[in-house]
C-alpha cells in the first residue's frame, strides 16, 4: 500500500475537457463489452481490416501440402499476418508463445475427410480458449446442410460461452458440394450466422453482388481463400473482396501452397491494408518471390 504521508493533493482535473468517448471501428461491435472490443481490435487493424492466415486444415484432413511442418512452414509467416487461424494443438506444439499476432482458434470438429464433414460438434471449451489467449474461436456452420441445426447449435452455444468470457466467435460458412456459392446463398448463410450472435463471419467471395452479401451482414465479413488459384487470380479475388466491403481475407492454400508463401501473404497485405491494386500486388509478389509465378 502506498505511503499515506507526503501525499500530494490532486488538482489537475481539466474540468474544461470533456471525458474521452471511445467509438469503436469494428462493424457491429459498438455495443459489445470491453474485453470483446479488445480482442477484436487485435484481429482488425484501425482500418477495420485483417489479414488472417488459415492453417487449421489438419483438424479434418491431416497433413496437407504446405502444412507438413507447422513449425517450419507456417510459424515463419506469422509476422506478416494480423491473425492466425489454427487449432489449439497447432498453437501449443508449433508456435512460440511470445508471438504478437492474435489467435483465432478452431473450436468445432469431429469428422475427418473419411466421414460426413458436416457432423461436427464443439471441440474445445471457452475456458481453454481463454487459457490459450484466443482473440476469437472459429465454428463451422453448415447452412443448408443435413446437420444444419446441429452446427448452428454448436455456434450458438459458443456465442453464449464467448459472451461470458469476452471472446468473440467467427462463424465459418461451410458450403456443401451440392450448394451454389452465389450471393443468394452466401447472403442467407452470413446473415443467419450474424443474427444468431457471431461477431464475425468467414465466407467465400462470389462474382455477382458480393457487395449485397457484405451490406446485408451486420458484422465484418472475412473472405476465405479456397482452393489454390493462379497467383494473380487469388490476388484479384482479394482485391475485389475488399472493394466490395469485406473486412479482409482469411487465406490458407493460396498462401502456404505457393513457392513463396511469404511473398504471397505480403502481397495480400498490400491489397488489404495499403490499397494496392491487383496489378501492383502481383508485381510485388513476383518481385518478392524472385519471379516465381506459382
Ligand atoms: C476449413 O474448413 C478451414 O476453415 C480453412 O481455414 C479455410 O477453408 C481456409 O483455408 P483455404 O483458404 O485453404 O480455403
């Protein structure tokens, strides 16, 4: 306890200066609690955008190209990302604990690629998310799938738990093979996820009316990369996504399956945060990768 003797009376109250008010820049998050805002502000930079690196694929498909060794393939890329999306097993085993990036931790799972992928359950509790210092947890939601209600229920349970702990939920739209990734479907899925309480939604880009999907969703939309494309096409998708109002990208294979993943994630970052065009980002990619067009 401070020594009471020698205490100097307070006098500089700046009575003519109104108390600070803090608006909040993340879409739909103005009424959230302090801890939620702190965590969201670790994921989204003050420009409201994020570059998230996704490498949680092993939770259902085991090792895949580019993810053979998370400590060697992915950990060195962390410095280029605002947020890392992975499993708790990946973080605890393969990433140093002194990293500064926010962690978005996969919290649904169950079936492998050998089974019905939509049959997921909650695979991690919110206490462990707090323990591992998660800035958010990610839950897959299968709107239109056979296990739609179950997957929505997984998410809503985690939203409730997250509100207790101040940890946001990223609802991930999983589009089954027989569903079409158009604005009608993506608008439906993203809106359902946001209205049921997720503080962010990850979804796919679609060429037509993607801006309607973004506008109709009251929380930030982060666009998933999907299967590997030509480098320039992937950058073009990133560029069109943010131009349509997306709050960033959460790319996996389009980064870690390249000859130069570090060059690609920096090029994506230039689009998301620095206003680079597709062409200038592609030039940057070629430059940083030593001309590797892969
Ligand atoms: C898949 O279920 C995971 O959420 C991946 O993180 C997601 O698909 C993004 O990875 P990619 O850009 O490789 O599609």
